[in-house]
C-alpha cells in the first residue's frame, strides 16, 4: 500500500472543515498524517478543527507565521510522513473516492515520476453566465501542476529544497517547484482523482489585488529565463497591453504638462482605446448586471497601473535572486547526520509523551503515536537512549521532584527503559547551567552514557532543544508540534515529522557505516 500524508495550508477559511469532512467521507486508505498549517498572521487563537473523530489520531496543526502558502506547505511536508505528500488547498473538497483514486494514481509509478496532479472541477452557475471572477477561478481546471491537489514524493521535495518561500502568494510557487523538479530529471503526471474547487466569495476589487502576482512573474523570469511561460504552459496574459496602457497615459500626461496638445491628445486617445478594449473584453461575456458592469469598468482602469507597478517592483527586487537551493533554510535540505550516532537524547514532553503542562500525575502520561516502535528499533540497533528534560515546575513550586520522578517512572513503564535520565528542576531565573538551551544536560548525559558528545543526537520539539545540542557539540533533529515556532522550524538543521522518522535517519546512518 502506498503511504502518504495530506498537507493543507489555511488562513482559517470556513471551508477548511468542509475539506476535512470530505476527506473523512472519502473511500480508500487513510493518510498517515493530516497536517493543517495555520498561516494566519498575528498569532491568533490556535485553530482547532473539531467533529472529525476518525482523524483525531492523525491530525496535526502547525503554524507558519503568515509567510504565505509556499512557506506553509514547507512547514507541512517537513512534519509529514510516508512516501508521498498530497497538497490540498483549504477551499477544495475531495471526491467520494478520492483516497482510493489517489492510491491508484500513485501505485507502481516509475522512480522518475515525482508528482501526480488531481483533476480540478470548478462548478459554475447554470442559470446565468459566470462573472469575471468565476471565469478566472474556472481557469484552474486547465492549469498545470497547481497545488490545489498535487501529490509529490517526499524524497524529491527534500532533493529540491521544497517550495521557494520568496513567492509570498498562491500564484507561481507551484509552477516554480514543477520546473525545478523537471530540471532535476523527474516527470510529473496527471492523475485520475477528482477534486471540487468551489468559487469562493471575493470583493469587487479582488482582480486588482491579484495584480501583485506580477512581481512573482518577475521572479520566475529571473530564476527560469524568458521561456518559463512555455515550459510551465502558462499564459503571458495582458501584461504587454497593460504596459502599453500605462505608457499611453504617461505620454498623455507628459504632453499636457509640456503644453503639447497633440501629444496629450494622442496619449489620452491611446489610453482610452486600450482601456475600453480591456473593459469590454471583461464585460461582454456577462452576466452584464449593473453591479458587474460597474465593477469591471472601475477595475479595468485600475488593473494596468497595478500590474505594471508590481512587475517593475518585482524586476528590481529580484534582479539578483539566486537559485532557491542556495538560500533555502537548512531544514529543507536533504537531512544528513555528520557521523554515526551512538546515543539519542530525547526531550520528554512533546517528543515522547503528550505535553501536559507541569504534570505530576503518572495517570496522565500518554505516549505519542509511533514513539514506542521508534525506541524499540533504536534499542535493537544498539543505540543508547537518554532523556533530557526541563522541569521548571519544580523550581516554580508547582511540582515536587518526587512527582517528576513518578511521571518518569510511568514513561518507562509504557515505553521501556532508558539508559540515562537528566532533569533540570530549575526555573528560568535561577541561572543554572543545565536548563536547555544551555548545554549542561546534554554534556552530562553524554558523559553518563560514556559516549562522545559529537556522537550524540538530541531530538526535541522546540528551538531550545536544538540550541542545547549545538552548544554542546551534539547533532540535533527537530520534531515540530503545535508549540514549535515557524522560525524554529526554519532554523533547525534537520526536521523530521516524528520520532520514528528521526530513528530512521539514525539507523540509516549506522547502516551506511557498518
């Protein structure tokens, strides 16, 4: 059976729960993980999709800090597991057989096939002609390699460093990824699965705001050359005409300022003709209601300068942009451990067990999915295991050391014995040497295990775990949770979707040197 995860970047649209409901009802294999990436700005209240009991054990919500869909998808696939990652937009609904069709689409693909695209259907009104916005959305039905429904091999995403986060909008980041993947020697194929993309409501001036995407076209040209349109099967659009319209307006204004009536009249006449042509092309297809005509007339005047300004700004901003692989965060690159690992030092709360703040009750200990099996495989591979855990509740007077020890004993009851335990009981203001991100516990654990610190790997869920490893000279793997900040994910040297994935890296490295 093909293993896959689903990644859904979202800005909190109500349609998210409709998508999750359609995933729930879709016949076929269950995904190993569904990662919903909250890309809202300003750290609002966490998203908590509810009412989908069947995905409670696979649903994970992560944050990406409002950096755009490319960065959100990177956060998602870094936290995913399985061979494939299926990207879905938060405003689509999958078909009743989507999961089964996805499995058929992916089964038996040649190793040089990196991706499979779903077939998008945009429902349009049957009782009237579609509006300009609806026609634009319907264009998704023929677009190539769009991530409204696109499955990629996780290994290929690693190879090409994922999505280029310099694309801040959902506009060209999918085409850029497809071109980089094909440049790496892979093929992308259409699949048979079907996904519904309803037309979401939009303000009357949405088409003007969309012109910001012209800056992304400038970046595409810088990265892939002038022929990128043909390679990506993308339309050039009306940018040349928009440039001509702005030039005509500028010519007319210059003639007016210089008192040259003929020049002013010529520029104004050309501007009026081009603007009228553009507006009529958008109005004539319908539905030609008063509101639609007024919106098309107003936005047709605003679009040419908006598109031209965005294009020129993009050309300037991205004039020296290097390939993405040269500037991508280290977490996106192929994970590499510098040398074989002899000991794995694991954070407790959020990595081994569910994080219950200041928990002193053994009955509340709940191992995270897949942790027990990962630890068993590490033990079988001869890797020594230790735990390094900040427990500031003791220093704050919220817990006793006896309660912490009782919880730790319960962890061993459920997950098996560890070779070493190191706990920092101090509060942050105590100024101790052991509290992560300081290296004290990591160095002490390595010494207690008799393993050189350079042969130790620290696995944790927040930046403090990574920083403690770096400070001590150990390797580090970040396994993000809902508490992990987007910047911590981007800065981590290696990111794994789970402790099981981190164990795979350790055991593969051992095997390569055996």
